[in-house]
């Protein structure tokens, strides 16, 4: 192969990018930004829609009749919204309406957001969507590609932690769902959104994640039931004490009294997420919090797009410059969401690398989507030790930025505040959060090379809160390790990634006598391996891509007497023949396993998908051993 051919292969759209696109970047005319699987749709034939799904823990309320429900959006059609995220055009991107809380007569303790989408027609897939009430984000999700017969999916999320806002009236609900409609892409998303409210019921099934007794916004709480199998193979169940299940709920043991949006002001026209364009782009919001606040948690919602959609695969700038490449996907492969108060770093998060349904190989994500694609994880930063900075009845600027970020990220946050009956005093006694210590290696000759980034941080924050429950000290210590290694081989046509991220957080609450009231350890691991090989195809202008993704989301919480262990893994291998922006043919497998155990109950699920068909899998709610 001559160098020109190699260069073209390297610049081929290795991914289905999302339909979210930044302003057009110069690129080779033969490297369009999107792939597309050719579908032949016959609208006149009625065929059942393909049901897409994400493997996840079922909600305890699934299958139970809600005490009441409110419809937020009924059969709304989202058409052609892409323009506004990528340009400043005024296309209708967002649906805004009045929010009506559940009737006062409805007795409830658990609220579930139910999000349903139907789509038929040609789509890029992987558009991002968000749901907000008065700028407080309730759900970040993304869209699946419809297959030839159309598609359907349903996301259900426990939103009880937003009780304080869900119960208020005179608010606005906004939904943004990105879509692009033109001659080639004709799909329209029909969306129904409702809130389902559940009251106490003895028929609740395992596993249940919520709610504590005193916390419940109204009425009684749901009790958790343990289901196990006895020696006679009979299924037994018993109700559990709420104290036994608290740890899995950290830090939302009970819903906050107030949730303050740290979101964009132009939300009603462009969505409440901040669009962050580069590492210097700091989005700030001034907030003055009540001096009755005894606990504060910042919940971050994050997604990455454009040249940073696959930030973990981005080589160094010098590689791109030296090889005269026109791609904007560079700036190395370390990214972190940084949170500041008055310019001072108070928390940092390396987000879980969620791959949208168009990503790497779209054939992987039919009909099971990637980990987190339908319900993107949010990230909690416990700001309780910083109340000493915040409780002075003054405005403080909360800032969000992306370390090393390039265009573009969609980020916002909810500030959850728990209030005492009377004024609270607080001091921040220790606050040591250094920036990540980073080492980078970049070695390459022409298009082949290796890029390595290693980062580490150890931090400690401590603060006192004197409230009506007494004086309590919260100490949070954290260790973070990040490692990213990318190899480019065969004149840049093979890319291999190995990324590791580990975070260990210890939270210790002590009283004035230095007695430990509560201690918790949270351990998070997000390993990711990706391999993409590109070769010329047998027909002119085609290429063959061999793709592998191996990924895990592992989150564990250990208390003194209990624990919660969650692990969700996926292994995907596949091949596709690509011409221009289209996938002509291919074959793909996706194997996922999910396991959850919180010491009192378990859930496990496995799914095996080959070429779009679920060929195997298992589900169990029974704890092994
Ligand atoms: C769609 O299906 C109907 C019924 O089978 C058939 O009559 C029609 O020709 C088909 N249209 C296309 C465009 O294939
Ligand atoms: C939903 O909307 C679609 C397109 O706007 C329409 O064809 C369909 O009849 C609607 N369904 C209901 C139940 O309103
Ligand atoms: C969709 O929006 C894009 C960008 O604003 C525009 O170019 C295109 O014509 C629109 N398509 C339709 C069908 O309205
Ligand atoms: C939305 O609700 C309408 C009316 O109940 C129903 O006809 C339609 O199929 C629903 N669409 C989705 C995506 O659930
Ligand atoms: C679409 O529906 C037809 C008819 O039921 C079926 O033969 C075909 O396999 C379906 N396509 C997919 C991708 O499921
Ligand atoms: C609703 O909100 C508007 C604007 O914020 C305010 O002017 C109005 O008084 C509010 N109405 C009620 C009933 O709270
Ligand atoms: C605090 O911030 C809010 C919102 O930005 C602003 O309206 C208010 O004037 C500020 N107050 C002070 C005392 O700076
Ligand atoms: C606490 O906040 C209230 C309400 O804003 C205010 O009236 C009071 O003066 C504040 N207390 C102190 C000690 O600043
Ligand atoms: C990049 O462009 C410069 C200036 O045009 C040229 O000297 C250099 O050889 C080019 N490098 C490669 C790897 O093509
Ligand atoms: C853990 O269990 C022991 C013994 O039952 C009990 O004394 C202790 O209070 C428990 N600790 C917590 C934090 O619940
Ligand atoms: C993925 O592959 C690894 C080894 O390559 C294996 O240990 C793991 O069990 C696999 N996971 C799934 C969900 O198939």
C-alpha cells in the first residue's frame, strides 16, 4: 500500500459518530463523518418493531400498578433537531411545557420516570437526549438506530431523589432529543414520557432500591423484600429493615429537601446542558445556599460528542500535526470533569466511557445497547465538607470544566441540599485536592506509534457541621488512578486501546468524641479495551473493519455491616464492510453480564447477541452461595 492509501484509511470514519456534530471541520472529502447501515423500509407492511434494551437492574416497582401517574409528553414527534446543537439555527430542538405535579390525593413514596420511544425510518443513531424540570436534569439518554422494521425502547428510572422538585407546581418540563431529518435520514422519534408514582405496597418485588422511612416525601415507605431459596427449593421472602439497605443508596439515603440546578440559562431554547468547547471553557453559576443546609451533594450529568465522543482514543496533537492529518480528534486521551467553588477545585470525575449506538461498530448495539447508553450514569460529589465555605449567606460560584477537553461536552449538575429546621454552623478544616499528576509518553514514526498517559491523585477533605442532630465531622479521602495506552500499527490502520480507571473513596463520619458514626468505602473501576483494524475491501472504495470492545462498569460500596457490589461487563467482536459512510454488511457479537448483590438481595443477567438476534442469556434474582 502506498502512503496515500494508508492515510485515507486512517482518516476513514472509524466510528459512527453521533448526529451531534460540531461546526464542520476541514476534512478529506472522502471521509464523511457518519456511517449508515442501509435499510430498506417498506412503510406499507406492518411488522412488529424491534425492541431495543439496556441490561440493567429492574426497578422494584416494575409490574406493580402505580398509585397514580402523570403524562408529561404524549406521542410527541421529534423531528430534525440536529441543527441547533451543531449550529445556531432555530430549528425546533426542544419541547417545553408546563409541569403538573401529581395530585395531592395521590399517596406515593417512589417516583419513576418512564420514557418510551418509537421510531421508523433511516437514522444515524446515537443522538443525545435530556429531560429537565425547571433546569434540574432527571435523565440523560441517547437514541437507538431503528432497524429496517422500526424500533422501540423504554427507559425507566427511579427519580425519587428529585422528590422536592417533582412535588412543586408552576414549573416547566423540557425535553430535548436530537434528531436529523433530511432526504437521507427520514426517521422521526415519537416519544411518550410519564411519571409513575407508587405507594407502599407489600407486593414489591426484589430488588428494591428505595426508600427510607423518614425520607419519604409522603406516606409510608416501601419496604424491601428479600427473596431466597430454602433447602427445600421453596422460594421464601421476608421484609427487611430499611437500615440494612442504606449503603446501596449512598449518598441519597433520603431525597434532598431542595435541588438547585447548576445548568445553562438558555435552557428553554437549547437544552439546559452547558456546551463546553475546550479546556479553558469554565461554566459557572452563582448560588447562595440556605444557612440551614447540613448536607450537600453535587450530581453531575455528562456526555461527550464531536471530536471528543471517543476521547479515550484520541492521539496527541503532535501526532496529528506531524502527519499533516486534518482530523480534530486529538489532544491526548485524558479527560476529567472538574468542579470548583470560587475557583477552587472541590471534586473531579473521569466519566464512564458510554458508547452510543452508532459507536465503533453499530452492529454491536442491536438490539442490546452499550452499558449506560439509555440511562447515562450521573456522578456524585459530596460537598458536605465544603459547607464551611458555602454557609455564609453569600453567593458562591460553582464552576464546571473539562480538563484537556475539546469540542464538545454537554454537562450540567444538580445541587442536592438537605436542610435542618434551624441554622447550621460549618467549618471546612482540611481541603487538599491537587490536580491530577500526569505523565505522558508519545512515540511515533509516521503513522505508527504509542501514546501512554498515566495519572494519579490523592485527596483529602474534612469538615464539621453543627446541626440539630449534633456535631459531625465528615472526612472524605480519595485515590484515583488513570492509565490510557493507545497503539497505532500497520501504518495507522490498526488502533488498540487499553484504558484503566480506578477510584477508591473513603467516607468517615465521626462525632465530637471521635467516635465513628458511619464509615463507607466506594470502589469504582471502569476498564476499557478497544481494537479497530481497517483493511482495503475487495470492491473498490470499500474497506473491512475488524472491531473489538471489552468494557466493565464496576461499582462497590462497603459499609461496616453491609455492602453493595455491581458489575456490568460487555465483550463485543465484529467485522463490517464499509463504503464511504455506509456499512454494507457485517457480523457482530455482543456478550453482556450483569451482577448485583447488596448482601440482602441479588440480581444477575446475561445476554448473548449474535448478528442482532438474542441467542442466549439468563436472569436470576437468587443469591448464589
Ligand atoms: C411494500 O409492500 C407491499 C405489500 O407487500 C407491496 O405491495 C409494495 O410493492 C412494497 N413496496 C415497496 C417499495 O417495496
Ligand atoms: C402519534 O403520532 C403519529 C404521527 O404524528 C400519528 O400517526 C399517530 O396516530 C399518533 N398516535 C396517537 C395515539 O395519537
Ligand atoms: C433539518 O435541519 C437542517 C439543519 O438545520 C436543514 O439543513 C435541513 O433542511 C432540515 N431538514 C428538514 C427536513 O427540515
Ligand atoms: C404513546 O402513547 C400513545 C397513546 O397511548 C400510543 O398510541 C403510542 O403507541 C405510544 N408511543 C410509545 C412510543 O410508547
Ligand atoms: C423485519 O420483518 C420481517 C418480516 O417480519 C422479517 O423477516 C425481518 O427479519 C425483519 N428484520 C429484522 C432486522 O428484524
Ligand atoms: C408561577 O411562576 C411565575 C413566574 O416565575 C410567577 O410570576 C407566578 O406568580 C407563579 N405562580 C404561582 C401560582 O406560583
Ligand atoms: C447572587 O447571584 C444571583 C444569581 O446570579 C444574583 O441574582 C444576585 O444578585 C447575587 N447576589 C449578590 C449579593 O451578589
Ligand atoms: C440565615 O439565613 C436567614 C435567611 O436568609 C437570615 O435571615 C439569617 O440572618 C441568616 N443567619 C446568619 C447567621 O447569617
Ligand atoms: C507535512 O507537510 C509539510 C509541509 O507541507 C511537509 O514538509 C511534510 O513532509 C509533511 N509531512 C508528512 C508526514 O506528510
Ligand atoms: C454494625 O453492626 C454492629 C453489631 O450488630 C452494630 O453494633 C453497629 O452499630 C453496626 N454499625 C452500623 C454502622 O450500623
Ligand atoms: C469477556 O472476555 C473475558 C476474557 O477475554 C472474559 O473473562 C469475560 O468473562 C467475558 N465477559 C463476558 C460478559 O462475556
